[in-house]
């Protein structure tokens, strides 16, 4: 089974899509609390939210953050699809994971949504959506939240930390049994390592999961049970949930349990490769296949041809899938 994980890089190929810095600047009180450079994106959000002179700080905590995330929703609701999303949808892959909160991949056409599990209010372990596009059904896991539910939008370190705890519980097999009156945990018998070692099946519906039309119970399974292709995301080290899963899979590879393949397709120009080499080398040491692209930067103008880079990397995904 092949699964594609894509990030905001695809949105940035659309006209008028804000970068992370632009998004934070638009929702912050930039005169009183300018965005601090040199800190991770998750902490940049925290400083916007926690700044003593921020326009949201006079509200109660819950209202404060909701209003901040509503501003993010308004800005991202206008993001449109583009031809690169259309190319992803023609690769023969029907299961997608994304860190994006928006609906650009299906152009925000809610009438195309034919099924979903949106039972979680804040975190996104069970969240999925099935979308019909040109007579085909695609399953999309928005594991950093969905603008349909603003409380689920993952932006700051506080939310990331809580989400990572949920991810760890899932990987370790600690599920809350929804069929019992008192909270009852599964005590780890359905951990990823045990499922890999013994091919254990379990009744996931007892724990709040619903049939998403794939062999995955949660998006987390794609890191262990599918061939995962990662594109359009810089994999900043603040993405602690992704890095923790890659690290856990590397340990299971070392013990001979995990057998799936993970591919990372960097889309930054090669003139910047020196900035990313430590990360790329780390990925390789963690058992991730890094698929490099040819140099696509004009040396004289310094112009990075991102559309050309993305087209080449999508071609590379197609080649690997077809091999």
C-alpha cells in the first residue's frame, strides 16, 4: 500500500497563499508583539498568543485561542487548488496524510465529502475524511487539524505536545474502550510492535475508530504498515510528532519488525542543500530513503524554479510506485 504525506509546500505553489511567517504576522499585533526570528515555528505561535500586549490577551484563555485560530481559518479558507495537487491525484494513490488544515486538495468543495470521522474536538488520531473527486474516492487524514473545527488546528508547542502524547499512546497500544461505562485501557496488547510481530487484528470500533476505507486504523499506521512518500514539507525539527514516529520506526527497523519503505522528496533548491544536509543525513540514518532532484536553480538570477522541482519529484514518486 502506498500513502502520500504532503505539506504546505503545495499550497505555496498557489497564488496568494501565505507563508507561515506571513500567516503569523497577519494574525498578530505586529506593532506590539513583532514575530521573533530564530525560534521554531511552534514557539513563534506561542509568542504571538502569549505576548502581553497582544490584542487577544484581554480575553479568557479559551476564547482567546479560539479567536486566534478563527483568524487562521479565515485566511486559509481562500486557498485554492492547483495543478500540482491534480498531479498527486493521478498517481494511483488514494490515501493521503497532510499537515495542512485547509481543503485545497479538493478545492473546498464540501459536497464532495462522502464520509468522515470528526469525533475528536482537539486532537486528530482518528480524524479522516473521504472525498469523491472525478468519480474516485480518496481518504485524507488531516492529522494537524481541520479548519472545519478550529479547535483542532495545531499551531503552538502546547498543542503539539498534547498531540504527541496521543500519538505515543496509540503506538504503545493504549486505547480507551468506548463500550464500557468506566474508562478501561487496552493495556498495550495492540501496540504497533505487537501488531507487526504477530499480525494482531483488533476491533478498533470499540476504541472510537471508524472504517475509513483503507487498511489503516489511524494515519499513524502509515509510518509502519505502508510505503510512505513525504513531499512538500521541510520537516522542521519542531514537527515533533513526525520525528518521533520516524525515530520509533527506525528502532523497529533495527529490531527487524518494520519492513515498510519511507521516502522523502526534498523540494528546496540545491543552492540551499548545505542548510539541510544534517537533516537529510539523519533521515538516511533513520532508514528513510531521500530522493534527490536535479539542480533547478538559475545560477545567474538565483531564481529557484519550484514548479520544476515539484514536477520532477512527483515524477520520481510515480517511478518508485510503478517499479
